[in-house]
């Protein structure tokens, strides 16, 4: 898996999240994963990155599934998988450029 700079400016991130909020006013705006969940993913043997799958729960709610990825870009699906993020809303950050 090649190294890639994924960083963006706060201005670009704020513009992107605002476009999504404006186009999808009823949608879940964000999700929070615990430090422990991220640590479990990043400590997988062979870990080189994360893949995020868009998913749907049995109840029909939007979800994200996180899986560690190896150097070849393959999912380490037999290891730790993460979901059960805290949805925003109702759990949210104080107002900031990414959510206001």
C-alpha cells in the first residue's frame, strides 16, 4: 500500500461537510469511534491502513464498518472489525467549522 498524504485544510473540510449537510439535512452527519476501537484496528498484525465500508444495520440505519488493511490493500477481515459508532445526532461535538 503506497504512502499517501490524506491531509486537507480546515477550510476544505468545512466546505465539504457543509455541502453534505446542505444536500442531506436529515442524514447522520458524523460518527465517533472510541480510542480503543481505533487502537484495536491499528494494532492488527500487518496493519498499514484502514478501509471504511458504508453499511446499513438490520434496523435500516446507516452505519460504517472499519477494517484494518495490509500493505497489499487487502482487508484483514479475520481480525478486529469496528462498528457501533456513536451517531451525530444525537451525540455531537460543540459547534465548530466541521459541523456548523
